[in-house]
C-alpha cells in the first residue's frame, strides 16, 4: 500500500480539525485539543535534544575537511542563509501586514477550547543552553577525532542523532496531522479558521516568489564570479530542484544535485566537497519560509515586527538547522526553540508554524539544493581566480 504523502496528511488534518470544530460536539473538540496541548508540551521537551542531536555530529563531521575550503564554504553558506532570511523579513514585513489586516484572523493562542488535562513536560535544557552545549561537545569531539583518533564519543553522538531522528520520523511526523487538527479545531470553534487559511495561501505565494527570486540572485552572483551564464546554470539545476520537491530532503537529493552541478563545468573535487557540505549548512530556502511564516504568525498574535529581534532569530536559525536537512521537517523542528525563546511563540503558534512550514517544505528544500549549486559555482570561481593570481 502506497504511503500517503505528508502534505496530504496535513491537509486532511486541517480539514478534519475544521469540521470537528464547526460541527461536532464541544466534548470531541476538547478531547482533540487535549491531545494537541500534550503533544505541544512533548515538542517543547524534545527541541533541545533535537538541537544537540543535529549540531554536535554536524560540527564533529567537519573535522577531516580541507581547512581553508571548509571555512570559505561554511562562511559563504551562512552568509547566504542569513541574507535570505533578512531579505525575507524586510519584504514580508511590508507585504504581509496588509494581507493579515484585510482578514479577521484568529490568534492561535486564543480560542474557546480548554484541554481536559493540562500537563507540563519541562525540557532538560533551555534553547541557548542546548546551543552552547552542542558547540562545546561538537568542537571537543572534533578535536579528539582529529588528534587522537578516538571515535567513541563520535559514534555515540551519531547514535544519539539516530534516536532523535527515529523520534521525529516515527512519533512526531506521524502525529503532526492530529496535532494540527487540534489547532484548527480550536480556530474553527472560535470562528476564524477560514480567514487564517486565506491569509496563508497568499503568504505561500509570496514565499515561493521569494524562493525563485533568491535563486536568480544567487546564480547571478555566482555566474559573475565564475564567468558563466546564470540562466543556463539554473537550467542545468532543474533536475535537482524537481527531485528535492519529491524527496523533501536536501541530503536525499545530493546525488542529483552533484550531477546537475557538474553539468555547469564545476571542478569535480570542488563539487564533491561543496554539494554534500551545502546540504548540511546551506538553508536559504528554509530560512525564507520560516522567517516569512513567523512574520505572519507574529502579526496574528500582535507581536511587534522588531528588526533586531527577527535578525537575532535568523542569525541563530542558520546555526540551529545544521545537519537538520537530512530529515523531512527537520528544519522546523530545530527552529521551534528559537520561535518560543526569541519570538515568544506559544504552543498554538508553534503548532501553526509546523503545519505552515511542512505544507511547503518541498519548495524550501528545492530552493536550498538549487542554491547549493550556486555556492559550488561561486567557490569554484574564487578558486580559479586565486589560482590565476598565484
């Protein structure tokens, strides 16, 4: 039996939640919302563990790479990711307020439903403590691996990551549609579900437009540096873009991304190094999506669109999502802690963010992997210029 795609399951969850909130007895809606509340508490608990599980092995895995090339690639990818998020905020903060203002949208933190059971599951670490801990252990394991060859902690961190990935794939992702159904049941009960869907359909259109524009900008810059046609280079990357839409995973798309990048006559050694690394550290498309959705949800909640606050969010987002692209939906899982700790999102808002992000995760991933081709071309162009100068 063919598995139902996640996007379709989320859509079924949204529709089911609206129907239950509108037409079913309040007791059933409250029961569903009780699950949403408890599941939200579990997500709050798991977020610091996701940060540790993704970042520690991500840093440790960088140990045996070429130093200067590694630094240049990671810095380029990080600048691209932060630039994409910042540009998305500047654009969304001017366009999205008009969309939200035109509709009477419900605050996901408010509604008429109360859970039957209120349960608090305190996380083991705060988000910032998890980030600092991840860097300390990641750098320490990196050092031990390079200088002593001791792989015990290295293997342990990868096994820990495998456990967290298993939790995401076998627990969080399967139950997300039910979690989202509870959020929309609450919205429907308060009478604002359809307005919310109308707003975010327009936000999605804006996000995809920004993805495509950012891809053009990336290849224009990379093509200028490498002396290659931006449009022809983008055309060669189309197989990677379409494959990513299907897989929803940058890591799973690496073979196709490599093949597409090499069509642009990028040095094979550069492509073989940059593309797999880019799949881990370059998340421009995901950042555009998360930032734009966060702007919309913040407006709905009445949170001021402060540039400093959002830039703080974007800057840390580029770090917390390291190694997350191997898991469909991993980026938003890694971002949950920042959404709550920096932007002040509660359970309802983070649940809405998960649903919104996963509904178009494939397009964000496609933007990520296509941009990896631009990063590889840019790095290859820099290498050729330095070689010519020498």
